[in-house]
C-alpha cells in the first residue's frame, strides 16, 4: 500500500512543478527541463531507498534464504549452501503441512467471519443506543483493545482452566454437572475454538469502531426517505446501510484476514499448538521449524508459501483495490 | 504490512549470517602483556556471587593485564541469544550452557573441542551424567559446571502426624506413605498428599529409567523414540498410580510451572512434591513456617533400598569456537574446576561438576538427598535435535495428558508420542 501512496504523490508533484519552473525561466530552459524532470524523482529517492531497504530487502532475503540450507551450522560459519527447491519439496511433500495449511485457512475464515459480523452488529447497535450507554460500551471496548495480548491470553486460560476456571464453575452452578473438571484443551479443535474466541474478542473493538465511523457518515435523510417509503428494517439495511458500508467492510475484512492468518502469540501461549499438534497453524509450524529446530531455510520456504497462500485468498480484494485505483487516476 | 514473523526471522538469520562472514582481522594476535578482556557469561542464579567474585579476583591477580568481564545472562531466550553471540565476530570467551542444549551447539561445531584438556580440568572426577551431555562424537566440548536433580520434598510434621516414621525407601513405601497421609488428612478436602501435575515429564523420566527403559535409543546415526516399550509403559503406569493414589488436584494438562508447584506447596495443604532445590527455597520464602518442617528424600526405586535414576538438570561451561582468548579461557575453566571453587558450589546447594566430594552439600537434608541420587543421574538423549523437543511441542507432555485424562488408552498414547518424538529427533 505504501507503494501506491508514493505513486499518488509523484503524479501531482510532477505536474505542478514543471510549469511553475518553466514560466519565469527562459534561457536555461533545456538544462532546466531535464533537471526539472528529474527533480521529483531525486526528491523521492531517499524515501524510495528507505522503503526498499525496509520492505524490499527483507522480502528478497526471505526468498533467497528459502533456496538455501541454513541451519545453525551454516549460520555460525557463514556458509552458503544452495539447495534449490529442496526446502519446498520437503514441506510440500509433508502430509502434516497440508493438514496444518487447511486448518489455518479454515480457522482464519471462521475467525474473520465471526469477528467482522460481531463488529458490524455492535457498530449498528451503537447508532441506536443512547449516548450514555454508548460511551460505556466504547470505553469497555477500548479497554479490551488496550489489553496486552499475553495478558488477555492468560486471563482466557484461567477462565477455561480445568479445575479453577470460572467457566466450568459457573456451568456446574447453573446445572450442567458434566462440566465439572471438563478440559477445554483436550483436543486441537476445542483449543482452537477457545483461542479463536479470544482473537475475536480482541478484534471486535477495532472492527466496531471502524464500522461505526462509517455508519455515522451515512446521511440521516436517507433513512428518513426509506422510512417514508415504508421500508422495513431489513430493507433499510439492504438499501441504505449496506451500499454505504460495503467498501469499508471489504477493507476491514481484508485487514482481518491478514491479521488472523498470521496469529501466533495467542495460539502459542495457549497450548503451544497442542495437544498433539492439534492446534498448530502455519505461523506455529514456522516457529517450530525456524526457531525450535533452527532450520531457517525451511522456515523461510514456509513464509514464502504462506505469502502465496494469502495472496491466493485475498486476490479478489487486491484486484478490486487495483482496479479502483486505476479508475480514480 | 508484510511484517511477517517468518520474514523477520529470515531477515535476522540472513543478517546474522552476513555478519558472520566478516573476517576477523585482529584475531590471534597473542602479544603477552597487552591488556586483554576475558568475557564470561554465566547464567542467572547459577553460581553464588561469593564464588564468582573470589574466582574473578584470583584469576585477574594471576594474570596481570587481563580483565574479566563477567556478565549474568537470563535463561529466558538464551538459545536465541547464544546463537547470535556465537555467530558474531567477537563472541564471549566462556559461556554456560544448559546441559540439554549443549549437544545442539556442540554438533554444529560452534564450541571448542576440549578433549585434549580434560585431564587438566579434573577430568577423572567429572559428574558422569553431565559428561555424557557434553560429549558429542566421542569428543568433549565443555566442562561440567554444576547439577541439580529432583527429589521428593516433604513435610516432616505431616509425615509424623500420619504415622510415617521413616522416609520411603521403595515405591511401595512411597505409595503407602501417600495413603497414610491421605487418611490422616481426610477431613480437609483441599489436602493433597502428593502434588503431581499431569505434565511433570522430568519426573516421568525417572520412572521410565527405573524400569530400565529409555526415552529414545540411538539407531545408527539418528535417534528413535522408545516410548512404546514395555518399560516406558510401566513407567507411565506408575505415574498414573501416583496421581490416582494421591488424588492430586493439580491440572492434568500443565507442567509444574503452571501454576508454580512451589506456590501450591507453600499453601501448606500439600504433603509432598517432586521438585528441585530452588523450588523448596521458593516455598520457604513464600511461607517461612515451612523452613523447619520440610525435608527431602531421593525418588525411590522399585527395587527397595535403591534410588531411582533422576534427570540431571544442570549446566556445562564451554568455550565458543570463535573465542579470541581460548587459552585464557581454558585457564579460567581450570581455576574454576579446582576443589576450592567446587566446594563453594556444593556449599551453595548444587552438585559440583568436577569434584566427587559432596561433603559440603550433604549438610542439609535436601543436600543429602541430592548428593545421594546425583551419581545415578542421567540426561535426555544427547542429540542436537533434543533441544527442539523441549523448545517446541513436547510429545511426552501430550502423552501424559492424553493417558491421565483417559483421552487415549496407554498403548495408543505412547505409540502416538513415540511417532511424534521420532519425527522430531529425526529432523
């Protein structure tokens, strides 16, 4: 996205500076015009170099690393061992990798769906309620948002704790005796469910605030007009709210997909991707390969595959984004 | 936006690798008399400051012009820090490595081969468990520093009240002690005779070794899991027997660190725990009343009168292969291996690595139990990939939880864990 902004900025600079300089000058026109043409690029150069260095270089080095055998030995001795596509054949040929990849995609999809939906509902709710209640809700969400990831994870671990967890205690009190000593972390699916709930909880504030900002921007008279026309609540939503919120909704969905796909902290802190690797997602797999086993080359290959997979998932949005930019220009 | 963890790791790895390529131009200039700095990294809480102060002073006095730069490192994240440090142009000269991590660094040839210096470092008195952990391919890549092992820490007052007169000397006596404690405190629903969380896998190692089994066996150049052997299963069964007899309320899906078992012990509602010396110290700190009411005995064997083999936790000292002051570093290790400093280690409550004299350690009941069981100490498989078992997803923990909660029958739990372990050790 940064690159897109840069092009945006470049175009007006180019257009406006050229005529301004050309008008008063007269004699050194030729030299001046070459210089003038180059000037914007020269001015942009420092920023461009910084961006390439900060973003381009790491991307390139991951690509390069993914074709190398880079374990602790090679790392400490500075050896460069090229292995071609070995790292890729190793991970893509591992059936466990595909299980993890599918699990990651399904997990991401579910978490994104639930969090965006919940965020949207809360955003719409906030428009309906009185100011006092809304401020309380907003402060509560702000606090949830401000909570450090690991602190929140610890709290969730305690809530779902087998012996001392408040959830099991409450369920037993309410009458579900079978939940006494129930283990919420006994299978990968239930562990991921708890982790997913935590991630949704953490994601809702941002989504709700963003969508609320979009929702209050919709002119009131459109709703009045809809009311006069006798539209039902659902029809009003379909005809007025939805078209206005759709671009924003697309953007936050896209962002959520990026964020949720690469979630590592909460999953690792919850049960280290266990039990039996049942809640291992791609970022966890990458950590196990790269940090635990010190196979940095393989881990780099996993990153490349992850980027490819993510690009595949978000291709629709990216296309739309590129097309709309072209339209504007 | 593409700030992926993997990118960062890859980038960092590459940056480090590039830095590692740099030539060390000023290495090897051995002019004596030139001021030199010997950088020593020891770990948090390993050697008492009285020892290090005296050691560094004596070393500096004996080597004029040499300054010892002594730095204390934190255990948390040490593997990553060492990886970075060992790849740098100017690594520290002496480092302390956890004994289960040593093989990983030795196998990658990042440490100096000390085979030729063993005898000068008191080699005939090295603690065998630690020596195993630093030996790779028949060569010694370090010197044992100190060790500690788990013992059964118990409440003397509760034992007396329950009519248990002597510390258990066999598994059967241990079980009956648990039963007596349970009966004597039946009125208190919060009471646990033995606190044993489901994933205390170092304790499990003891039971498996006691049965004659092992975690993994060398198979050619690689290691293969041995968790599906009858011996390993017998060890697991005994673990379950302890958990069931005690009726411990400890979580079955967590290890002894969540919650810290010493804190549970400090509540006073626990009769025994299988723990390390510092855990008793922590419990006493939280509840000073326990100071006079606690003691320890070695983990009993199934053979009456013997102690079960224990996992020897501890540290080795090593010299990075890139050290520019390797000779000075060897001198430093030599001084540290002398009896004077080994006695100071023992006094501090640890089993010394290069001295068989544990008289200074055996002055407390806990020290006595430590000294009794340490010679029977063993270590986890000496293979570079073991570090990945501990820092990644530990199959032993999954196995224990699955078996204890009844999620899987014994045979399946051990077979699954064995497959996972073999896979991690193989790669």
